[in-house]
C-alpha cells in the first residue's frame, strides 16, 4: 500500500513539474514597453519607453514638451 501511494505521489509530482507549467500562456511583460502612443503636442507615435512625461501627458521630445 505504501509503495502505491509513493508511486502516485511521484507520478503527480512529475506531472505538475513538467506538464502543468507548459499549459500556462507565456508572460508578455514587454507589451507595455512596445506600445506606441501619440505625442500630446505633435501627434507623432513613439514607443512608451522613449517618451518624456509631464503632467500625465506623453511627449516625443523636449521641444514638444516645452511648447
């Protein structure tokens, strides 16, 4: 009886370790960085990671931000 329980435990552990994680969708942490948003002044689309922000608005350059 103990051998049967041990066998079921090992099979369950192998299943959850190897197969359960593969069914999860891949994490997409870079989606926010790759998003394109328009500049509040000129309307040029720029990646979020390359923008400048002031008063909750995104700008493509210092020139647009200072106007």
